[in-house]
């Protein structure tokens, strides 16, 4: 029997890579998807299979992290072996604008899902997408023993989810793990996170469609890895003999200014001629430096990151340059007017 997985956040960056990985491993994959007035499946459209032509292994279900009853119903219907809780309002800056919504989805949403898993009582293994943002103000290097000091409503919500996951493990003996992941990026990264904002701008500047790029704090230090590698670590966490918490990171520190250098240099451009400061992109409280120590994951899961931040910048610039070129210069038009051409007819489970 194929294993069955349920992924919340399947339409996001990590959800799309994880769905790919699990399908490759022979899983039957179920994903939670929000009903939206526009298509929101672009990151997983390449996984669509026409049910008339081949066996379907990927199923989508409408739902929302704010709706606990729906989770209970879905889990009893799907009866998954593994649940990956990736759904979140995941933008740190936005969490200052929407602290209550962020708490409700990124925080209490996890509790709703944990409670559904516990109630269904099938021994389902649970993965929680915890974050290095939980370390916030505690200086690097950060590992599984480092005290949390969240500096945003998002970070605070993730700390709540982290402790709820541990509590369900300790109180009910659930197989529940926290993957404490440091920043990981890819060509599928949301366009308003700083790496993708930079690489999209590089492509647009090269194509003569943009001259200026406005950014906030260039001094922030992050440990940027490649998302496609990190989902393998998530899966390994759920295959271990017992549940535990693990950091995934590259262990290398770079500033936003360094990433600008990598991305612009890769395209033969000088970032100083294009980048300007805009205080709108500052945060009320900033996280100055996140640099992870992933030696526990190396030792117990045999997981380590191989793609470095400079290589990642190159991968992302190349992908954005190719995406812009393939849209025949109709970047906006293509997205807004022609999506029906490329969006498959998902039969989303109602
Ligand atoms: P992402 O691209 O922003 O994806 C977030 C996903 O959550 C999307 O599928 C989104 O659906 C879904 N979602 C948001 N609110 C929801 C709601 N109320 N109900 C149901 N679904 C909802 O994030 P990501 O980069 O893939 O990250 C995956 C997870 O890892 C997140 O929990 C994030 O906080 C965490 N994390 C990420 C990083 C990182 O560097 N990427 C590091 C540490 C932890 P739509 O597509 O409809 O918006
Ligand atoms: N987004 C953004 N936009 N960030 C900027 C900008 C800008 O114009 N200018 C400077 N920055 C700085 C931010 O202040 C921050 O210090 C850094 O770039 C990284 O910002 P993001 O790319 O938005 O990521 P993040 O580190 O805040 O959060 C990401 O990583 C977390 C893990 O540490 C998100 O993916 C979170 O969901 C994740 O948990």
C-alpha cells in the first residue's frame, strides 16, 4: 500500500517541492487549498494529471487553517500516514500589519490540525514548519538548544506552534516533530521576499523593463539555502525511529548586501547603480542575524545543504531571466489575461 500524506500549504514554495518529492517516492498526496477568486495553483500545475489519461496520485481539497471542523473532516476522510503542516501567513513584515490573522493561521491553525490528528487517533506522524525566526533576537549560531526571542507577530505565532507540537508529543505520545528551518529560497519563492524581489529585479533590469529597486535594511544577515533540498530534510524527520526537533540550515552567513552582490554580479550588473533605500521596507523590530548550526540533522538524519547562497542567487537569476524571456515581453499581460490557457482543470475535492 502506498503511503498517504496530507500537506497544508501545498500551493506555496515548500509545498510544491514536497508534493513533487512525495509523488516521486510513490506516496498518494493530498493537499489543502484555499478557495480563491483567481487561480492559485501555479506552483503545482505541472503535477496535474488528467484522470482520463493516467492514475491520479495528487488530490486537492478546499479548506483553511482557520476552520478546525474542516480539518477534522478531511483527516478522517483521508486517514493520512503523515501530515506536513506548511500553511502559514509566512511574511514577517506583513505579520506586523495583520498580527491577529497571523496568530490565527500561523499559530492557532497548527493547534487545530494537531487536535484533529489526535482526535482521529490513527498514529499519524506530524511535521510542523517551525522557523529560525523564532530565535529572533538571540545571536547566532543558533541550534535546537538556542532560546527563542521572537521579534515579530509571525515569530511569536511560530513559537506557539512549536510548543504545541512538543506538548502533543509529550502529553499524548504523538509522533510530532518541529523542523526549525532557516531561510530557504528558490525560483518558486514568493515575489515579496527579499531574495526573489532582488532576482526578479535583476531580470527586469537586464531586459530594460526596470531601472530602480527599492529595499529596506541591507545589513540583515541570513543563512539562505535551496528549498528543494530542505523538503528532503522534512521527509527524513518523519522517517526517523522517534520524533524530535531539528534545525536545517547551510551554516553560512551573508547579508542582504552580499546577496545583492551575488545576484547582480551573476548578470554582469552593478547593484549600486540601481538599488535605493525605502524606509517602508523596514520592520518595527528587525531580526539582525540568523545563522544555523544543522549538525544534529547531519548526524541523525544524514541531511546537509549543498547549494550555497551565491549558487542559489545564480539559480534564481537564471530562472527569472528565462521566465521573463519566455513571456515574450508580456510579463503582466500573460499573468493577468492568459492564465486560462495554462491552468489545468483540477478536480478539487469538495
Ligand atoms: P509560502 O510560499 O508563503 O506558502 C504558504 C502556504 O500557506 C501557501 O500554500 C498558502 O496558500 C498557504 N496558506 C496561507 N494561509 C492559509 C490559510 N489560512 N489556510 C490554508 N492555507 C494557507 O511559504 P513557504 O516559503 O513555502 O514556507 C512553508 C512553511 O514553512 C510556512 O509555514 C513558513 O512559515 C515556514 N518557513 C518557511 C521558511 C522559508 O524560508 N521559506 C523558513 C522557515 C519556516 P496560498 O497559496 O493560497 O496563499
Ligand atoms: N521582504 C523584504 N523586502 N525584506 C527586505 C527588504 C525588502 O524590500 N529589504 C531588506 N529586507 C530584509 C528584511 O528586513 C529581513 O531582514 C531580510 O531582508 C529577509 O527578509 P525576507 O526575505 O522577507 O525573509 P525573513 O527572514 O523576514 O523571513 C523568511 O524567513 C523566515 C525564516 O527565518 C520567511 O520565509 C519566513 O516565513 C521564515 O520563517
